[in-house]
C-alpha cells in the first residue's frame, strides 16, 4: 500500500446564533491510503454478469434500487417543503 503524507490546516465555523458560534482550527499531518480506482460501471456490469452465470443475487438488486428511489423521493419532498417555506418567508 502506498501512503501519502499531507499537512492539513482546516477552518470550521458552525452556523448558529452569534453567541453559539464555534470556530476551530486544526493543524497536523494525516495519512491517506492509496486505493486502486476501478471504474464503477465496470464493477456493476461484472457483478451482474456473475449473477447471471451463477444464479446469485447481484449486489444492486431490485430491492436496493427501490430503497434508493424511496430515499431520493423523501429528500425531494423535504426540499420542496423547505422551498415553499422559504418563499413564504421572503414575501
């Protein structure tokens, strides 16, 4: 495994009332491990082909896809509610 060493300086400010805001600085070294990159669609296709050959269930089967769609629909609904609330507050 190849490792890179990077020096990081970060600044974080939390949003909130003025008296509750927190500012933090972090200095130090971090180690980021090397991870081989493989094209995600290729992995998905290989897994699907393996499932066809062996009869195993693929990792991204229909129930997983349905759960993703449900989460995205919930997120969209929340965004639309927030947008309506923001529009009423601005008017």
